[in-house]
């Protein structure tokens, strides 16, 4: 097998997506933890456009953007497929994966991250709930365990990374419930199933460490995740 390398930040939910994919596929790789304030020459070489993580390097060829990387891995290593074989189902999976990143769900979570108490906080939570209602109503009609049915697919990875960061890294700071079982029973049940998968659980950082980091970036009001 040609060498696989990954450049990332430990706290980035977009990097988690790629690590989960590699683990689910059973692909060995070398990992380089980057320093946001002092990025390596290799990272700048491999991603000269955005200069951000994640970056996957396969046979010395770099691939950037987390969902692009996930699809590249899925196409290159066909075991444990993450995209449906049926063209229509595959299109739906891509639609919902895109919804997470490109339809302001990520922006809503970041707005909460940098909100203060009071009215700003309430507005940020309500915006996230708007997205949750869409997912609750549109994605779980047939009581699926995961978005992909009985197995994890790219939609699980897309949503799972952001919800994990929200529930583990942000909620503890504000002492509020976001993904409430009463409001979103099917979405909540999905998240319980998702985070209990051993491959998923072992990648999510220690909650105390992640909360401490999130508090530090709230103070700086600066963060770099990329996609």
C-alpha cells in the first residue's frame, strides 16, 4: 500500500471525519499534529491555497477539504463503503452531507460558540434548533439506526463531527441542552448510537481537554477548522 499521511488539528471536527473514515476502512496512516500558530512547511506545501487542515497525502499527492477527502478514501479503498451504491441514494447522501457544511449549520454552531449570555445565546440556540427540526423531520422517517441504515455512511460522519463538537465541547460551557431527547427524539437516538460506536468514541477528544480548548478560543474569539 502506498503511504498515507494526514495533517490535522486534534480539536477539529473536520479532521475527526477523516480519521473516522480511515479507521472504518482499516487504513494505516501517519499523522502529523499541526500547530495553528506555526504551521509546518509540509502543510503549506500540500495546501498552498487555504493553508489549513485536514490534508490527506496519498502517494505524495495531497487532497484537501474533509468531505472531498472522505469521498476520495471511499473510492480508493472500496471496503466498508460509505456512499450508497444506488445513484439516487448516493445523491441524497451527498445532499445531506452538503447541508451540514454549506447550509449554515456549521455557521450556527460557531455563532453559539462565540455568543454571550442572554438574548444572543437564545437566538443562537434557536437557529441550531431550526436545523435540527429539518433533520428530525426529513431524515429519520423509517426509524434508521444511522443515516446509512444499519451502517455508518458519509452523512453520519458529516453530522456526527459537528454534533460531537457541539455536545462535548460547547454545551458544557453554557450549561444548556441543545440536542434534547424530548424535542428531537429520533435525532437524539441517532447520536447515542453514533457516539457509542467504538471507532467513533476512540477519536473524540477527552471532554475536559476539549472544553478547556473551546474556552480558550472563546476568549480569543478566533478559531480555524476549515472543512
